[in-house]
């Protein structure tokens, strides 16, 4: 269940090495076990330099993919998980768990407590999921607040001490590194009662509970006869409970209005102590019917100190909040575009912002635009080959707005204009960006009165809601568009 | 080296980390370990610096203290440093404990003979139990973290030396159950679970009982010596061990352990105690606990896994990777005993959900998808170890897991695999609505991938993805023509659009089975040869053609090459062109190719290319087809070189030269025929592998016989009886001889081989020939005439031939029958033998007496007498 080594590597495209090892940690006692367990199939952990080179090559992060290289490009080298075999010094180091996120490659080598030949299935290796948790934990720690480079450096410099706490011998004790950081400062507190390991200390101060529900809506709209539009809501309920006592109990209920859309695919935080089976089984995998469980969704839990995601859910609302079509046609040297957007009457018409981004890929810079908008204004980013239609805070009374125009492009120069491998020929999309505060599409809300807190003092309870768009695409209906399997099931 | 400043240490540690091996190889590396230990006690260095020094020792102990004595000394020094710390809070205590533990383990010195071990273990156990020792050891504020650290150190020691804490199980249980100011739950729980698991395994292997280990609470620290017995048994077992996965069922062997009812109750209580407080552990630690307990209880009699049941619902609701993975481990370990069919279905649904839940990151999705295809089913149908869709995973459930073009490459491939599995099932069932069928969707997807790969200037990764997908489809759906036909067509279109992908096509053709490979080869060849030979893509076309050209469509291929030759102006293109010619030569293309090669031998600009074309032409006109194939086949010695020349030279060397090889041929001398004008040896030949054009060459030492002609056999196959080979002998003197034999033959691979066979003896009797048969009445006279003619030039001898049990008659009929002239059985035989070139041997055999058969012999050449003597003695031995 232990890790043999862990690395953080910043990916620096264009530099001679392609990246730098920002942090690495080896666990020699685990290595000692690996030698015994793996027997003749044992491959030692390489030094940072060779590891960096081999990993970046395997992840295709080196800039040298001009020529076909069999060891990387061969069709039979298929990776279906973030677990790799790295060629190091003529041998293959496996399994290496690795992924790239925000320019940093997170990597570790889980211990396999058996021989590596034949390779055991990943599912049978306990250290693989532990390795993922460690890397996710480090990632959360590095990016838990706003990303500023200096702050990242500070956090990176804290890592050696933190891992000494959270993973002293390669066996992960806590993936929540922030908690480990806190436990250093809480160390002097004495504990008369059993203290959860995931809670470094106790809170002292005014009791308060804050609950915020954020829903993201994504959509793929085609405006075609044979392809169904799809949309989905993904909700996240975030809590911060400042309550005294070691194990305060809290129950939060999420409710829906009578016409609300049932919550499905609910995943909860490990601090939730019990779950109604209706919550566990409510799933988008099943065909929807009226008998779907529609709440209230009760979550009893013992909160950790820090802000945490109490649960995630998805929901299938009956209509997308904004329905639109996008028609784009190539007419000699110019493109003719027509866009129509309609806000559904049930949606709160009060946006923090609402914009439609219309990018043109694989073309030259925009040289000329003629357009007409029924509402809002259009901004042209010539070099980026991008139009942004700023719709603003409200749709007009008719709830329907339109844009039409023609766009002319200059000669294509490869470096500057955006390349895209989906938007080939007439295939194109516009993407909606919007945010509505104090609103959820499902109608889901946390009633202040339904929050039960079993702790000393009456806490102040605050609730927040918002809806944001995410991957909200409207595809050009005059050309082929990428479809999901679901879209074909009309 | 003297005391270093903080900066100097920072620099030194940095230099070491940059490349430990280089640093240690340099002179400054020598003292690092020693300096580090001594400077840890320096009062001038800050704690922070010392922590970073200790951190280094935690990572590289083997480099700092490479052998066991050094490790032991280092651990001792670290423990001394720890003891010398002033009694105020210090950040050094934890890392010092960790470092001492690490040094002992990696140095391999942990054991009853190590002084440092005997100091460290009681110290750790004392700290972990939070007793007086801990209070003496440091200020109270350090107590709790030290207690946890001591547990972690003990856990690491137990991991590396299973059984070490076998004697402390009762103590640990007591600590965990303590009321009031309590020890930290998580480190104790994990330590107890690990020690419990190890103890069970060791005791089961030793076929011993638990011996009350779970209940004895007498703590060894302080006074009594450490109990190493279990650890010493355990040591032999720190070997590749299988996790609680079903494939390893047999190796578990816990069933050998038969706890008494009381022990079983205690064990259950211990496990329940651990599980009950498991919610106090961090999610990753909970997962570890479940794995350990699953390991511990699997296969153990009288321990129903229902203890785990109360935890499952809580765990199934989370999105935590480690927790869901641990549940799968329990599923694999206990199967139906813990998961009913409904539970299994629910778990599968949660897994399916987790594999696509938008709130989870991509690596988690991919891992869950892997788990889904390796799902430990209650009733698995397919072969173990192969990825397959579980039975309960209905296509309906997979809808959201199917790939589309917007997916990341890895996600696309993983989901594509699932889609292929569904298609394979779908095909088995009835065809449903065309548009919705997974196969139809698969085709659309592949078409999309091909379209993207066709983008000129697009990243190679997109092309690679398209070929990976094609490979995966060909692998999973090998027999599905409805999928493979459009795939072939689509790939051909892709080649038309972007010939620069030729290396990918070659790679694909190298790896896919013939179901896709053969039709693809044909369409690609058509694709290439139907173009005018020229243009930028020529080198790709030539590369492609070298892979796909064969005997079919020869004229079109040759036409293309003829046209292309004019455009092959540089060395690289000429090489590519010649490679195609070579491929055609191998495929056995004849006539038209000769013309082309002749033209190339004149026309190519590069002299090397011309020479080569000429060489090919010569080969084509002089070598038979199979031989040519081998001559030009890929050389084993030089598999992949850009220049065809080197590879070829290797190939020629092996193919055109005669190889010396161990013989697959066995020769033996058959029965002699004794007729005709000269003696003829009958050779029996057997082969171990097919042999063609066999030529056997014989030589006789000392010119006893006239030179022997070679024997030719066109073809011999193992197991097929061959007719005997006849080898006429022309002796110059009547004497036995040794035949020296060499064989030259061609193997089925076309290689010509040469071998020296073991020599064969020509026995004296092999040379015997009879005199012509005469009418009955004339025989005696004839014999007497011969008898008389031998003397005085020749010689007469009398000897007694010892006789076996069968008697004279048998002896004669078996060995001398053809040569008998006058027979009066059973008392007298007159025998006349011709010995080429012109000698004779006459024998009179009389009725057997007590000591054998009296033989009178005459020969006209006294030199044969010794051979005759040998022969007659041999006869008696043979009978």
C-alpha cells in the first residue's frame, strides 16, 4: 500500500529538457520491500534526471514528435489509464502513476507486493489508488487557493515537511495535506476524547455553518433532426462548519421545489455517516420516470475543520436554460453566420454575466466583419479569430435574441491563429459563458431551518446558490458535429 | 571535513540531490554520511537545517551508509543524538526516530544481534503506549505526535520484518480500547491491523495456533527481552505475496489456521474493534485498514465477513478512489459471502457511475473504467485475467461510457475498448435498429478519428490515436467483417489524404492480425500504384509499397516503379525504390522485374544504387525462388537499418554461403545384398527435419577402395521411410574400411548447409560376393578345383570356430547362405566367397565338436587371413 517514490515536475515546453523536477521524495524502506516482493522483475527507481526524461517522453510532453517513433507512436502501445511503464536504462519501470494538470506532472511509483512478471492487473494493486490519492492530495494542496506563481513556490517549499507528516514512510496517512499542515500547529492540544485523524484540532469561536450549492450546466446543441441535443446539470455542495467540540454532528437536507428535477448520481464526502438507500440508488443510468426520489436529501455528517465538498450530484432538467442555433456557411471568401438564442421562461433572467464566444479555427485572422445584433454588443478579436457577443445581465422581454453577419479572413499563418482538430471545414461551435447568482437550475436549495446541528451554541447558518455554464456548446447545424452516443438515441 | 555552516550544508545537500550517484562518486561524497551524523549535534546549526539533513538521510540511507556496520553505527549515533536533545520541544525528535528506523531497515541490520535495534524497539513501543517512558523522553507537548510517529515507525518495521510485533497484539488492542486520554486512533489501528494480518499469515504457514497472542497484554518493553521468534519465522515469508485477489486464492493458505472457539471470538472482537472506530481514520487510512483486514480474514475459518457489512453502505456512497478500491478488494476477497447478487449489482452501478461522474478527475475515471472491466464478479464467465465487460453491466448502463471525439486520447481508447466489447456482444445477439447499434456508432467514431488524423500539419498524437483505435478494434473484433470492412476502406482514404502517415500504416500492418492486415494491404497497394510515380509523397509511397507489394497486381506495381524511377534523384529515394524491388524479389515476382532492374542498373544516378540493382538482377536470374526469399529476407543480425545494404549483406552472407551445421541426418548400413559384380553397400537414411537436395560424399582412408561416387537425394522428410541408398564399392584390396561422410543439403528455410557425419564402417563381410551358381552335379568339382588352385600361392589355415547353441546349420543359414557351394547338412558345408577385386576365400566347415566347429580355410591372398579370423570369431559371438 506504499509508494516507492513521488515526483512533481513542471512541464516547460520549449526548454531543452522539457521540464524540471520541482520536488521528489524516495522511500528506501519501501524500496527494500520492492526488491524482495518483485524478485527478479525488480527495477530500481532511477535518479531524477533519467526519470524526468523518460516520463516526459512517455507522456508525449517533449517537443520532438515530428517523426514517427515506434516506442511512442506504435499503434499497439495503448494506455487506457494514467499508469505507465517507463523505459529506464533498458528496463521498464512499472507501474508509474502520472498525470499532467495545470502544467505540473504529478507522478509516483506504487509498491507492488508480488512479482511483476506477469504484470498483475492494476485493480489488484492496493498502492495504485493510494498513489492517486497522494497525487490528488498534493494537487489540491497546491491549487487550493488562487494560483499565483510565488504562492505555488511557497507551497512547493512546504511539501518536504508536509510529506514527512502525511507520508513519512511512503504509506499515505492523510491525503488532505492542509490537514497535516494544521496538525503541526495544533500539536500541543491534549485530547480527552477520541479525535478523528482527519481533524487536526478543534474550532474555538462563534459557531457558524455555511452551505453553498454550485450548479454547472453543460450542453451540446445541434439543431438537427437526427441528433438529439443533450444537457446536464452537475451540482457541488460545499460546506464550512465552524463548530465547537471534537465531533459535532450536523445534518443538512437538500430540498427541491415541487417541479424540481431529482438529484442523481450522488457522491458524498467520507465524513457523511449514513446514507438513505434512495440516495444511493438514484442514478442517471436508469431511464427517468415519475417515481424518481425527489428528496429531501439528508446528509448526516461530522464535519472536518476545513471547507469541504459535502456532495456532488447530477440532474437531468427538462429543458436547457438557453436554447439556440448556430448556422455558419462558407460563401466564397467569407463566412456567413446566424445565431439565435432563447432563454427559457422558467430561468431567472438576471445574469451576473452572459456571453457567447464564437471562435473560428484553422483560418487566418479576421480582416472584416459586418454584423447585426438584436441585443447586446459584439466584440471582435481579429488576431485570435474570435467574436464575443456580450449579452449582458438580462435577455430582452421576448427572451429571444439573434446575431447575423459575415466574417472575412486573411491568410493563415500557423503560429498565431488557433488550431483545432475538431473544427475542420464547416464544423464549428459557439460556446456560452454565463453565471446566475442565487439560483439553481434544479431548484435545489438547503433550507436554513432544516439544518440540524448537535453542538453547543446555536450556529449562524448561511446558504448560497449559483448556476454557471460549463462546456455549453451550440454547434453549427450546417455541418457535421461531434456527437455522443446519447445524442443518437432519439 | 570540519563543521559546516548552514549555507554550506544547503549547498551540499542540493549538490547531492542533483545527482546522488555522481556526488557519491566524487571525493566529497566520502565523508557525507559521517559529517551529517556529527553535525546533527552541532549547536550552531538551526533545527531547520538539521531537519533537511535528516530528510536526506530518510531518502538516501543506502548511499550515506552503504553497509550493515555503517548503518548500525548510524542508527546508534541517531539514537544518541535523540537522547542528548535538551528537554524542550524540538522538531528533531520525529525525524530522528524516522531516520533511525530507516537506517536499520535499509542497512538490513534489524535483528536480535543489533544493539541499535535493541535500543530502538523498546523506545518505540514505550512511546507508542504513551507510558512513563514517553514522559521522560520529552516535553508533554511533543507526546502526542511522538506517540503517532512511534506507531508509524513500528508499522514500518513490522512491514519490513513481518511478525516483529506478533508478541504485542494484546498490548496494542489494550491501547486502542483505552478510555480517557487516549492514544491516537489511526496509527494504532493501522499498526494493530498490520501486526494482526502478519501474525495470522505466519502462524498459518507454521501451522501453529494463535497461542493466545491476541490476549496477552504483558508489555515487553523496559525489562524483558524482545520476542523475535515470530519475526524470524516471518522473515522467510517476506516474499512475493499475492494480495487478496481471487486469482491468488490457493496461495493464501489461511485455512490452515484453526483457531479455537475462544481465539476465534477474540479475533472477531479485535476486527470489530478496528472496524467500529474506522470512521475516525482518514479515508486513505480506512482503505488501508480494509485491505489489511480483508487480507487477514480471507480464507480464515469461522470468521464470516459480515463484520464488514455495516461499513459498506457508507463506503459505497463516497467518491473516494481509495475507498471504492478497497471495497472492490473486499468483493474480490469474499465474493458472495459478503456481496449478494443485489449488492454486486449496486456496486457495479456505483462503479459505472464513478467512471463517468463529471465531478471526478480524468485519472479517476480511467481507473474506475479499468476496475469495471476487471470487476471481480461473483460468477465470472470469461477467462480470468482478461479484461471483459461484467455480465451484469447491461449495454443500457454503459451508454454514458461510450467514447466520442471530444474525449482525451486515453479516455477515448479506454471507452473504445468497452464499445468494442459491446459490439462483440451485440453482433452475437440479433441486429437491432441500425442507427443505434454500437457497431454503427463505432464506425462513425472511427471515421471521425480518421478525418482528424488526415489533417495536414495536425499533431502526430492525433494520427497515433487513430491507429491505436484501429489496432484496438482489429484486436477486439477480429472476426467482425461488418466493422473491419469499413475500417479498411476508411484507412485507405486516410492514406490517400495523408501519405505522410505511411510509417503508421507500416506499423499497423506489422501488428494486426490478417483479418484486417490482408485486405488493408490490398487496398493500400491499389492506393499507391494507381498514382503517377512522382511528387512529394513519393518517398511515403515507396515506403508503403515496400510493405504491401507482392505477387498480385505485378504489372501495376512495376508500372508505378518504372514511372517513379525517373523521380528518384537522391540516394534516399533510390534506396526506397530498391527496397520495393527487394520486396518484390522476395515475393517471387519474375519477368517484368528483371527488366526494371536492368533499367535501374543503367539509369540510376548513384553508383551504389546501380550496383545494387545489378546485384538484384543477378540474384533474380541465378537463384531459385525459395533461395532468393531467404537471401533477401530480414537478417536476424541486423533487424532494422535504414540502408538496405548492410541488412542485405548480412542476409546474403548467411543465405549464399554454405553454413556448417549440426546434422539433422542419420546414416546406417543396412543388410548386405551379396549379388552383382561389385559389393554394394545399402545405406539407411533418416532425417530429423525436411532436407532437400541432399548430396552425400564418401571417402575411404588409405586408398583401400577406388574413389566413391556421391549419392544424391532430392528430398527427405522426417517420418517418411526412404528407400535405401546404394553405394557401390570398388575395393582395391579386400579389406574392411571406414567411410568418411560429408553431407551438403538445403534446409526448408533455403539455407544451404554442410555437415560432417559420423564415419561408417565397411565390414569385411560387406565385401563378400558369391560365385556363379552351377548345376547341382558340377558343384563339388568346381569347389575342389578352387580349393586346389589356392595353393601354393595362397595359404591354408585351420581353426576352431566356437559355436553358439543354435548349431552349425543356423550359423550357415544366417551368415553364409549365399556362398554355400556344397552342403551336407548338418555335418559338412563347402563355402566359396569372392573377394573383389580378385581374391577368393574357401571354407570347409565340419560337424560341430565339443569346442566348436572345425574350419579349414584357404585363401589365395594371405593378407586376408587376419580379417577372416576376426570375421569367424565375430560370427560365433553374433550367433
